[in-house]
C-alpha cells in the first residue's frame, strides 16, 4: 500500500470556479437546520389563535401559507381600539407569559410550577414561574422566529389602527412568518454563508473543491 500526500486548501485559497463547485456540493449534502424550530413557532401561534394551517412552503421561488381561522366572524371583524382591548384581554398571558426563574429536578404540584421535558436531553423537571416578571420576547417557544410571527401584533398594539381588522392582522402574522423563514433559508444556504462556515470551522478542500476534513485532523 502506498501512502499519498494530498495538498489541502482553505476555501478562500481556491479559485472562484472551484469555490462554486465546493458550494454546490455542500448544498446537496446540507439540510436547512432551522426548519424544526420554525414549525414549532408556527404550531404554537396557530394553537393560541385557533388557526388551522393547511399547507405552507418556503425555500423556493414562491413561499406561501394556506390556513383557516377558527374564530367567529364578529371577532375577526374587530379593529382599532376594540381589537386592542380584545387582544390584551384574551391573549395577554400568551404574549407575555410568566418569566421562568428557576428549575427543580422533581415533580411538584404548585400553581406556578410546570412539569416539562427537555427536547434535547429528554430530562424532566419542574420550572418555577415568577408571579410578577413577564417575558417580553420570544414567548411562544423561546426561538427568535416567535418575534417574526408576532411582529404585526406587536406593531398594532403600539399603534391600533381602525382600518386593521383581526382577520387581516392574523394574515399579516402568518405571512410575516413565511417571509422570515424564506429569508433565513436563503441566508443559511447562500454562498456567503458557506464561505463563512468553511472558514470558521477550518474546513480544508483539495484542488477540485472536494472536502478533505478540517485543520485539526
């Protein structure tokens, strides 16, 4: 058996056409890693506002979302100050839930304790919620996409417009989610992102743009 020595290069040391070849290969082998979190945000929003999501798509040329809202027509027609009051009255604790201030690694029955399971580790524990402090960001799942789907509601509550009905406010929220997912998808699969990831992770390629490992191997 012969031992061969192959020269390896950082991605920025390769010619542009080879960089492009490495990028296209990376696209074929890489999946968009924020998809699960995006869906969790959508599911929680739909649960709170009684929305049945029928279909959605992003990552292509025409992102879209199809849905129905399971609320009475008179509620969907609310606008301006009436809608402002309705949102605060019915969704205050969903938009500003009690802040988590501690955990206890056993199950305890208490009105400010909730029993949850960590999605990654599978560990179960009781979370203690404050009776005074409220979460003011990412209240749905703790992921930044929460704020993207809630952006139209946040803006409306700052300035309740009489011409904005609840039906269209919810439509704006769902479309805001699709646009944000599309933008994030495009950024996370862009050539610039690939170059940055390759550099930050110290990835090395041969002269044809084929991945050969990293600088620590």
